[in-house]
C-alpha cells in the first residue's frame, strides 16, 4: 500500500466508513430478504447494498479496492439478475401460467413463506444493486478519462 | 376457443434474447450474436402470423391471458384482439427485416452486441405495450421502449447524436410525465387500473370535468410521443441522427406504437371520446400534413427530409382515425401499415447510401444509380408508394382517407390531403433526383453496392410496397377489418374482455 | 386541498426548470423535480386521513389502511425516473466532453 493517507477523504471519514460499511451491508441484505413481510424488497435492498460500495469509493478515493471491479463483471451480473427474474417468472409455466406462484406458500409472516416472491426479490436485488454500482463506476471512469486528457 | 398462451411469448422472447446477447456478446463471435438475434426476430414474426391466423378464423376473437392466474380486475392481464394482432404483425415484420439489415449495416459501429441488446429491449417495450391490458403496465412498457430508444439515438456518441438524444430524452420524459399524471387522475376517479374494467366503470359513472382534462393530458403526452405538429420539435433531430436501421425502426413503428396505438386504445376503448376531441385530432392531423411537408421540401440532409415527411404521414393517419367513420379508420390504419413499410424502406435506402459514400448531404451525391442499382430501384418504389401513385399501396390508403373526408363533408381536409400528397411526391423525388440520377461524380467511381442482407431486406420491403394493395381484397381484408372493429366498438371493449376472461 | 396546491407548485417549478434554464445539469434537476411532483401527487391520491401504513400483520385491522396500490406504482415510477436520470447525466457528461460547455445556447450544431 502506497501512501494511504493522501488519497481519499480525511482519517475521520475513513475510520467511520470502516465501522459503518458492514452494518449497511447487513441492513441491505435484511431489507432484501424480508421484502415479502415488511416494507422494502429487492429494489430498496439492492440500492442500499450498492450505496455501501459507493460509500467505500467516496471515502477511500478512486483507487480503492472495490473500484477495481470491472464494468464487464458488473454488467454480466446485472444481466444474470434479469435472467434470474425472468426464470422465476417462467417457473410459473410448470404450474400452467406465466408468473404463477408455484412454490409452497408456507405460513404467513414467517421468513420462509410466500413462494417465489423472495426469489424474485433476490434477483431484483442483484440486478439493481449491481446495476446502480455499475452506473456509478461508469460515471467515475468517464470523469477519470476526462481529467487525464 | 384458442389457448391465449402464445401472447406471453411476445414479451418473453425479446427480453430473454436481450439479456442473453448482453452476456454472450462479450465471449463469442459476433456471428453467433447475429444468429440469436435473427432467430428470435423470426420466432416473433411466426407467432404474430399465428395470431393473424386466429383472427382469420374469427375476426372478432378476443383472447385474454391472466398473468399468474389472478382474476381479471385484480390481476394484470394480456389482451389479444384485432387491433393488437394488426399492430403486432406490423411491428414484428419491420423488426425482423431491420434486424437482418443491421447485421451488415452495424459493421460501421463498434459494439454490435450492445446494439442488439438495446434493440431487443425496445422491441420488448413495443410488444408489451401492444399486448397489455393494464393501464399502468402500458406506462411501464412505454418507458422501457422510450429509454432504450433514447440510448439508441445516442449510439454513435458523436456530438450531433448526443445533442439529439438529450433533446429527445427531455421531451419524451416530459411527455411521460403528462401520461403518468393522466393515469394517476384516472385511477383516482375510477379506482381501477385494468383497461377493460375502467371502460366499464367510466360508462356507468356520470361524466364530469375530469374526463376532458385527462383527455387533454393524454393528447399532449401521446401527441409528443407521436410528434404531431405543435409537438414535433424533437423528431427531425432524433430520427436523422440515429443509425439508419434505428431511424427506420423509430420512424416506422416506434412512434406509431408509442404514440398512435396507445392514443387509439385509450381514447376509443377506455375513455370513449367523441365529438370535439376527434375534431381536435383531425385538425392536428391536417396541420401536420401541410406544415411538415413545407419544412421537408427545403431540407438537404436525406434523413432529415425523410424525418419531416414522417411527421406529415403521421398526420394522414391521425386525420383518418379522427374522422371516426369506419371508412376513415380503415384508411388510417391501412396508411399506418403502408407508412411503416415504405418509410422504413426509405430510411434503409438512406442508410445504404450513407454506408457506401459516408455522407448524407444531397448536394454531394449524384448518379449513384449506376453503382447501386438495387438501392436506387427500391428507393424509387418506396418514393412513389409513399406519395400515393397507383398501383402501389400508398395510393389506396390515401384514396380511402380522401374519400372518407369527402363522405363526412370535410372538403378542406380532403384538399389538404391531396396537396400533401403532391408535396410528398416533390420531397421524395428531390431525394431520388439528387442522389441517384444525373452524372456519377469522380470520387464515387469505386463504390460498391451494399452487402447481401441489406439488399435482401430492402427488396422484401419493396415487394410489400408493390403488392400491399392486396390487403384490401376480400380474402385478406380481415387483417384491417378486425382492427377497425376493435376501434369502432368503443367502450364495449370492456364488456368483451370481461366476457372473454371468464371463458 | 392545500397539499394538492403545494404539489402543483412543485410541478410548476420543475416545468420552469426544464423550460427556462440554460444549463444542462439544471434541466436534469428540473426534470427530477417534475418527476417527484408526479410521484407525490400519486401518493397523495391514495392517502386517507389518519390511515395507517399498508403493511399486513396479524394483530391489526385491515380496514383503516391507506391505499397501497399508488405506493407500488410510485415505486415503479421512481425506478423509471432513476433510469432516465442516469441516462441523461451520462449523455450530459459526453456532451460536455464534445462541446466543452453545459450551456444549451452554445450547443446547437443541429438546426432546421
């Protein structure tokens, strides 16, 4: 690691970020997984997870480890999220209808319930989280190329 | 009764291929991407032909597919009827030919997989908008198609393209805001989002100030999307800057689906308008015909000339539909189909010229007919078809519109349509004269005719232009009649869909 | 009624931003404000005085909930707005690279 203190924001911000990124990630996962029981769901959870990574880049500067995630990987994961959602919808064809909820609905207000809805929440969370992070990365890279000129 | 199962494929196939291409495009050769794209476009065409087959057996058939098996006013449904079948066939026919054309044409640009991803997302939006039976779902699909078209206009990332894309995106988003406001007000009034249910509710409730207000909002929103004349500012920039295959797609089917189809569906089948709104539509249509053509004749950029001509042809369609008589609507819808094919053909020709000599300025080209005979001849066919010379298909649709105007006693509108036809002829003949006739310039001695697939799709469209008139023959007239009947049935749409959903 | 009027004022501010401002970024901000006014209006339509949040739970009565459908629709509309904003910003950055300015009176290579 070369001169760590020069890049990014001040020491206070970096320390706070180190402390807080973990809880933010867990909170995002919580929102995403309990989407069928309480407010939240795939979109909100995905945004929170993406923002935790964005926070890391903002605090530690553009050379932080997370920003080495290639746009290629991000866009692949995003497409996979979309395809997963489509597959969850196509799963309904096994029961006879597009988007049909064929899995066991379980007991209401329990974590493992509501059939395919948690699955679609997960895939939307993947798509939105990676997509938003990819948008951020793309804008950062655009900014970077302009400064180098 | 047919199984309405197949209507879901119109959304599933393009969505699947969009994201599949986005993943595999980075790892396999472009040849396989092209193969996936053409196969899925071909499948869509086959399924839309299957829909036409159902309409041929019973032209008043309505198929309702309930997503997830939810009963109708509560769940989202997909409705296939005459108008939807007509539009699906038009969209998927054009999309298939343009997909083949792009395989060669997009060699100029760098990233073909990204192009096909956006292309299929746009196709998803259009097919979904046509097939859906839910008002908010319509808005979502409209936005899917619009956002991918904003990105496609900026695809070349040159200065002009970015500028046009920004203008288009801002105008389109404001239009979407108006549409969203209209949908919100309708939901507040009728407490339902299903279009069939909403038609039933609106016909039982007493009329009040809200319906005219919502109609004006929809007229503004969809009028902006369809580029009727007071709202047309974005269209010439966007359609002339996009890659040629996308210009053909935008001009040929996108503005018709996003603007006209949605307008027809909501105005006639949900709101059940009549009288003053139809007069407004007719007036805007006639205004578009004249104003846009006067602007078109003075252009020197091929694609900008064609873009202005698009606005005027949209005016013909709106004029025909605004008449509200069976004959007028028949003419309007037939002209919609004719304009899709002939204007796509002309844009593809412009793209072929651009592909060969890298300019779009008419003053710099001359005598290309000697080197590019297929392009020149198909361009001639497209030009005379769009300006309404017999026996090409444009003649019949314009004749029907003029006759319908005279039948209702609107001599002025009929005159406007006839004058517009002459102006169209002069505009497209200007392109023919400067680009293809005359002496061949020295610097173009070495140009070649375009590759095979581009020639193939241009020839297919030219053949449709020549034989398109047979759609008026009794055996094939179901194609137009079933669509006209759907518009004429008005708010009965709600009752018919509800009955079909129970079966 | 006042609250609808305030929502209308927000709408007008957004429209003013789009129509009158000359900076691309300010136009994008105006568009965002317009979108938020729309979303606010949609949520207000489903609001019920002293209603509770539309979350299904074991204990409570289902009858005094506010209408959940507009909230679902607004969520969709927010996602769409996010997509459009991201696209507009990236196009604006590219325009800045090409033209060196955000001023729309200087960005007019297209005319006619």
